[in-house]
């Protein structure tokens, strides 16, 4: 473990277990040495979804990843609210509304080979939910970008929809 510019760089794939009197949690950290690990997984949860709402939102996260990886803007559109505010490709552009998200995604995925998310943490309160996660964007030019994302979902007419997607 080495410290560089305020960040920890891990020399090998590793995990830490944090234990207290209530629970034990495994937190996975990664760097460039762990990219092969994430290439085989599309999503990994920090805490497994338990409630019906958490399971529904985890399904939306998997639909989102599959939609990008399969270059399927229609599938992505199926989980986006009409009033969504979504940032794509590392925060370079934020678009508003479902139709604009689908149009932009159609162009943006031409540059993306694959995305994956890790350390997904889902928090639900009434009809609102937030999801934070770390992730990797694998571009067609073989570059890789580490990202930290924040997603917000709202329950509209009994269904969860993505209302905001940004970068931390």
C-alpha cells in the first residue's frame, strides 16, 4: 500500500474487512491492477439489496449497465424519467429529459466499449432513492476512466425511474 497525492495506490488486488459490534462489511478498493477483475463483472454491491425497493433499484442499475454495454438506447430510455438530468462519459456533458438522454446516449456509446460499477450502495427513503458507486468506463480506444457516480431515483406511478445521474 503506497500513498500518493492524497490517494492510496494498491499494488495488488485487495480487500479490507471493517468490523464493529454490529456488523462486518467487506469494502473492495481497486486501481489499474484490478481492471481485469472488473472486466468480468458488470455490477458488485457493497451491501446486497434486501428490500423490494432495493431489489427493484438494483435491477435498474443492471439494466443501465446492460443498455450501455449493448449499445441499446431504448433499454436505457425505459428506466429514465421524463425530467431526468443525466451526465455521461465522465461528466463531460449533462443532458435534460428522457428524449435528449436517449439521443445523446446513442452517440456517446460509440466511444464506450463497456462500463462496470462496484461498491454499489443503495439507500431508499419513501419514494426517493440514492445510489452511490465506483466504476470503470472502458473506451473503444483502450483507455479506462475511473469514476465515482451518484444516481437518484424516484418512484413514479408505482415504478422506480432514474431522475438524476452525476459524478462525484
